[in-house]
């Protein structure tokens, strides 16, 4: 494949994968609710919230990847950072929800009994996962890319004191 074609296709494709990673857990909850006999629309609010967050982050992630393609000295650094972000997003979007719902089940049940919407908790955890993925991606890209040596700029020749009469 030519590099120009990859530069055009990769950001939207990466954004689509990013969207699927965010929406996947909500679809799993909706399918589990349907198979468990809970009802038709029990998990739909979670899917809508995940779609909203996923679409916004897919655009941000696609633009980030396109921007990194233009400034990257080594293209492998860009792809390593992008894959790290997807891993953090996948783990954050699934494990974070499991940890919070299992670790704080009594608090979650009492909030749900008082009418607190579960979708707000879900969306908040998804946003935390998205922010963590973005921070990891930007940090890893910055860390892998070569930087100009600062040691040379810190060493300046000593100047002789100027005598005033």
C-alpha cells in the first residue's frame, strides 16, 4: 500500500475501531438483558450513551492519529501509541465498569433505588476510560519520539565578568 493511501484510510478506520471498543460493552449488556428476559429497551440507554461518547472520541482519536502521522519522526512510534491507547480503552471500558459495579454494589443499588440513573454512572466511567486512553496515547507518543538534546543547550560557555569603571 502506498503511504498516502494509508494516511487517508488509517485515521477513519482507527476511529471506527475506537467506536466499537467503546460501544462493545453496552451491546453486551443489552444482549445479556434481552437473553435474560428483562425486556426490549433495558440496555438501550447504555448503548445510546456509549454511541454518543464513542462518536465524539472516534473523531478525536482519528484527528490525533492524523496529526501524529504528520509530525512523527518514526511512524512506528505513532502506531505503538495508538495501539496502547486502544488497549487502555478496551480495558478501561470493560474492567472499570466491572470493578465499580462489583466493588460498590450496595452503594450502586441504593443509588438506583433512589432513582439515580444508571446511565450517568455508565457514561461517567466511559468518559474516564476515554480520558485515560487519550492521556496514555499522547504520553507514549511523546515518550517514544526523539527529542532534541537539552544537555547541549544547558551548557553555555561561561562569560567573563565585565568590569565597569
